[in-house]
């Protein structure tokens, strides 16, 4: 049985979440009304997973989360509204160590709880198997990077072709559960003159991705934007796929565009990593792509990245020890599709190393002249 502590000031919400979890047959549930009560029960109940509301009396969810991670780290799933304010608080929680989040039902709880039924069960089960890591600040991450801390990586036996000089390429990143904090370990390391573009498919709702892009933009040395419309892909820029949609790569003249398209029912998670990578493989020269598969449950993107690898492209899979959930990177590894398997805090270094011979600057790239049709 998976022991779950539900923390919410709404009696009706506690009742319905308990019904959903206990009805699944593999959960033991206890409930409390606020963060203070949760901390009192933490030692005695010793839950495997905690679901934590954000806005509560006496002690709010963020304060409670900080205390949990300091006292007795546990997998925490935040229960958040889909508002911009809810997104900002949730992303703060993820940076503090929360594993994932589910949408807080709006309107009549008894009617809308069914909308998160699958999400709640899936994410709580995944959280029970997650590796909990205390969050470290950006300054500490960058200091670690500057020290050049050694770390092991597992290479493939494939001979890697040289990357092209003087031509812009694209780094394709797929990530899900645990993604926000993991991306904060990678993207801020990239220098201001990073010569390639970076496209990120992070499983996240549409109301969150714009806030997430702005948060990363404040942390990174290169610009980070949400790809909410067809946009020319420029070197030295990170494009976050808009949530509740999919992102595809299109050829436009001598360059490429990042284009949001309606989410496809053929894929379970959105933005779809598979769809983004597969579209890029169709139009971008294989030696101008690097694919990176990060933490997350399921296998989204694994087959598309394995195909990129088979055609000669370079790939990296995050290792088990640093993954919150090892599902997505493990699926790439099992397909024989990873050139390197390494911890998240070394991936930025690896990208820099591979591209350090690139003499290109943004002004030299020349890919900004083409236009994407709206």
C-alpha cells in the first residue's frame, strides 16, 4: 500500500481526493487541514507521498514544503490552480523540491474532481517511486560548474561524427516529471554565446509555460521564450513549447521555424516530445541536431530520439541517480539510443564541450532573415 497524506483546508476536497485514492485499492490515506498539522503528523504517519494545497490557513503550502524538505524529505505533489499566480507558486514549489503537480478543480468540486482523477492517480503513483532531491540555488549550481566537478558518464560505442562548423543546429530536450528543477540545472550553465538553438518540450499546461519561460529567462544567460506562435529559430535562444499544444519544426527558406500545432490525440502527453523530435528529424540535417532525454514517467520521445541516434545524430540520456523519475531516459537507453548517460548537472557542460569548436555568433548565423508565415 502507498501511504498518502492529503493536505487541504477544504473538507470537500479532502473527502473527494480520499475517495479517488482509496477507490483505486492501493492507497492508505490520511488527511489534515493545513501545513502545521501536516508537519505534526509527518513523523508518526511517515507517508510515502504528500499532496499539498498551496493556499491554507496557519501555514501555507510553500512554507510547509520548505519545512518538509528540511526535516524529512518526501515526494510532494502540489495541488495548484491553473491561474498565472498558481503557476508562479507551483514553479516555486518545484524549485524547492516538489516532484509534480495536479490541477486544482474549479467550480463545483464534486463535478470537476473527475477531470483530475487519472492525473491524480498517475502522478501520486509516480511520486511514490520518485527520487527526492533537496533543491540547490542557482549560484551553487554555477559554482559547481565553475569548479568543473568530475562525474562519470556512460558512452555508447558509436563513433560520433564531427559537428558542422559555422552552421546553426538545434538541441532538442524532452522532459516531464521533475523537469522544472532539472532544466534549472542545465540551461543557466549555457553561455551567452551558445551557438545553437534549444527547443524544450516540457509536459505542462498552457497556463504554465509562459510563466515558466519567463522564470527561466531570468535565470539564464541566453534568452528563453515561449513558442506560442510560429517563430524563426535563432541561435543562442531557448524555445519552450506552449502547453496544451505540440511543437513542430518546419523548414522556412534557408532556416527553420518552431511552430505550435493543436495537440494530437495520438500522443498521451503534451507538448509531445516524440512529435517535436520526429518533425526535426524530417527537416534538419542530422549532424545539426542533439537530442537530450530528461526525467519523466513514460516513454515520450524515446523512439524518435532512438531514430535520430540510428541516423547518426547525438543523444544524451539523464542517468538514474539524478532523475526524479527514470522512465523517459531509461526508455531511450533500453532502445540503444543514448550516446551518453550522465547526471543532469553535467549535461550543460557536455553540450558546451561538443559545440565549443563552433566559431559562429548570432550575427554570423544569418538565419534570422527568413520569416515564418503566421
